[in-house]
C-alpha cells in the first residue's frame, strides 16, 4: 500500500530529495500528502519500448519541483526515448496514448500476421512482414517530414489494393474504434487514481 510505505519513509526522506514516481494512477498530491517534508515530486508515465531506447515518457511536476528537477529528469529519461512535459491532468490521456499504446500496435502486428497466414503465407514469413511493415511505417512517419495522412494518401491508389483495405477500415469506422479504445484506457486510468 503506497500510503503506508510513504508514511513510514517520510521521516527518512530528506527535504532535499527528488522523488520520481512511475506509479500509474497515483497523483502527485497524494504522494506529497504522505511526505511530511518538502521533498520534490515528479510523476512519470513511461512505456515499455524504453527498454530499447525507443520509449515515450511524459512527466508532470509537483508543486515543489523546480525547473532544474524537470530538466534533470527529462535529460535522464531522454536516454530511453522521447520525453514530453505535460500538466498532471493530462497524464490519464498520456497513459491511454503512449503508456498503453505499444499494446495497440502489438495487437495490429498480431492481427496482420494472422491474416497473412490465413491468406497463405507461412507463419514465419507473415510475422517478418508484419513486423517490418510496422518498423518501416514508423520510420516514414518519423523521418519523412510528411504527416501520416499524406503518407497514407501517397500509398493509396484509387481503386487499388490499399484503397480496398482502407475502405474496410472506413466502413468499420476505424477512427472511432481507436478513439473509444483510448477513451476506455483513459477512463480506467482515472478510476485507478481514485
């Protein structure tokens, strides 16, 4: 239980301490309230790709955290990927987008590989192709200087194969499905913080 742990440690945490919390759903106020001193708190929502230095971390500063604290934590986390600083009230949305986000892409790779296999490719070739499509598409979004809409339009010939596939996504209202999934994740994050 976080409250008991912080309560028992509060006397031994020096006021000069910077406490960096990676605990999902634990608000800065609740952490600060458990500390009887003036320890500074920064809340971070990372994601699992940081294990490969391709992560996304969002940090929010507590009321006692300094500009130098924010810069230090940001510099430290940047060795594991990209870092943004957001107001704490946006952390639930960050959790839905980048905290849970890798799982959405893992599910897409799984689904594409499974479809490739059902359509006749070997399991191994299907997985290799699905993985490389994700890696290549992500690299194009990051490095091409073009927005995702333009990149999508550039690969979609009128009445071509990509158009046929995207029409299925459109008919199933893919953007709304993504929004509703992220909204569910955000709402669950809000519930966990209560």
